[in-house]
């Protein structure tokens, strides 16, 4: 994705790099899907290229694809660059389900690297994306490296929920705060990534993304506009005859509809929350209770393998409660 938004965070890191006194650990924190991981990789490439071949670089974050650094990273062969992320559960099926966490074994795999100086320059870069996924024992193992950083090593730690991290890890890092992007910025990224999308599709995805291009792209091809329209109908009419909720349950309850079913579960609590904003008094309390119930239902539905059709029907009923708030 193109770099858009969060200029102040990117400029802060650029200034630190230019100062010659770059801190050894950076916590890149903010909402999921706003480009933190992409920026960490761009920054790592630039850091390594500046250290080994600065004569090939122009101002800014771009690193030429013809540089040795870019070639080595693209080939997965740069000796001074590592990315820790959740691994596939089945190594033979890398595009399917990922492990629950980044393991302590993955952190320990870095130790032979740290036993030696960087190979191609005076700098190496380690990305952990995201550090939220690091199991507790792995976090404790990483902390030792943050307290006594290996020579020339820069850590870029991506976090969607920095408040959940060990305070001792946060205290060792400089914070780069990323925020949700403006709607026009999200739309610009969507148009670049989805050139065939219509204006109405982009508009619907921008709403669904809530400032996160990554989140918006995750809804691509799922006709979220139709889901939003159905939820709006439930909230406006209350669906007293259960026609709309029955139709949705039938539409989203099949195995083939799993991606749209999950999108509906994801969107419904946010839809209720948006509708609750202008309310007050008893109306607000009812909407907040519906939101809490929708969030709990969405969280349990996948993990507990609840019946999809019944779950959609129940969630639709929670949305329909909003009709009584007028």
C-alpha cells in the first residue's frame, strides 16, 4: 500500500535516523490495518540501505529496487534482517491458518544472529509483527535483548494494543503513534489497490474500514454495501415480521457464505455503535446494551462454532432493537 497519513510518526523516525543517534527499539503502535507493518518493512529496508550503500539513495523513504539491500530482502537472504510473525500451523499450507502466537522458539532463533556483528554494515534490523502475538515466555526472552541490545541492532515492534504489553517492554522503546486515516486517504489507497472497484464499492469499503485501509481491503469482494443496507433496514423498521432477519440468516448461514458471515459479525457491533452516538438517556442505554451483546456474540460465534444461521438471526435481533430508539 502507498504511504499515506501519519506523517508526524514517519517524520519522527526519519529525524532520529538523520541524527546519527537512532534508539535501538521502536514501538509502532496504533489501530490494526493503518499501515504500521508496511511502514516497518519500508523503514527497515531504508535503514539497512543507508548503512551499507548510502550513495544509491535519494531523500525520502524510497529505496531503489536495484539496490543490493532490496534484492537480498526480496529474496529472503539478507543476513542482517529478520521478521518474526505467526507461522502457518501447517508448513505445507502457508496460505491457511496461522499459529495462535509467536513462540519463544522463534525469539531464541535470533540468538545465533546476535552472537556476531552485523554482516554487511554496522546495522541489523529485527521486525516483530505484531508483538501483541508474542507468547509471554517469548516476551520475557525478548526483554533481555531490549535491556542489553546486541551491537548495531534496531528493533521495530508493531503493536495494535500497546497497553497489553509488558510495561518493561514499553519502557525500553520509543513510541511511534499511528492513527486511523482520513476517509479520503483510505479511499485513495482502495482505488490504488482495487482499480476495478466502482465508486459505490469504494464508498462502502471506506465506511467498513473505519479509518483502516487494511480492514477495508479485508472486506473487498464481500458486498458490504448490501450488508450495511440490510442492517439499516433492521434498525429503521425493527423487522416486526422477522422477514429481513430470516432472509439474512438464510443468505449467510451456508458454508459457502462463511466470508460474508464473518464480515457481518465484524460489522454489526460497529454499526450499532455508530447508531448509538447521537442518542441519550434510555435510548442510549438500550443501544449500548445491544452493542455489548453484539460484541459478545460476535466474539463467541467463531470460537465456539455457533450455528451460523441462528447467530445471524440473533445478531439481527440486536440490531432491530435500535428501531425503538426514535
